[in-house]
């Protein structure tokens, strides 16, 4: 896998993100933690890191595959054709799945991005209520999942 061309917007790296600097790891070239670590701000003097002790393990438990994902955010399009009798149930099911009102709002406003798995789960909620046409989130972006 060619990772030299992967550019990460360091503004999108969440606080507390675990970096890796273990170049001896056989998986490092395809690991998002290592790729982000290579681009870390040179002025930074402290960060959570994967320790070299993982090199003794068969597989690193902190490995994150560096693959671009189609992430989404915003719910207005999803609710555009929803009947009022279904709206509150769907919204509550989404809030429960996403972790509450605050988290729901962050996904609605684009402060957090929905993974493909989260998108599919939410679309399944709408399909279960009989909605199947024009199911789409407001915005899509191809990026790397730095939250999980």
C-alpha cells in the first residue's frame, strides 16, 4: 500500500488520538496511527503513543487500517419526506443509537462524521418504517476515520 500520498488534516485529529512511531512494525506502512504520527506537528512535545512493546505481539491491537471511507453528516434530507407520526420515533432511535442529544447534534451539524456502518444502521431505521426512496444524508466526504 502506498501511503506516502496520504495527507491528513491535522485539525481533524481528535484530542487524545493515539499515535505510533514504531517503524519496525511490519504493519506500519498501512497503519493510520503511524501515518498520522509521521505528519505530527514538530512543535508537539507530548502525545499518547503505541509503545514498542507491541512489537513482541503477533499483531498490534492498536492497528488502524489506512483506508479512505465515505463519511456522512446532516439529517435534513433524511427527514424531508418523513410523515410527522414517524419523525419523533426515528429521531429518538437515532439519538439512542448515536449516544444522546449532544452527539446527535454533532453528527447533524458535521462536527462528527458518520462511518459507513453508522450510515447503514440509520438508513435501516428508515427502511423499517417503510421509507426507501431518496434516503441520503445531507453531505458526504471521503476521508479517514480518526474517531475510532
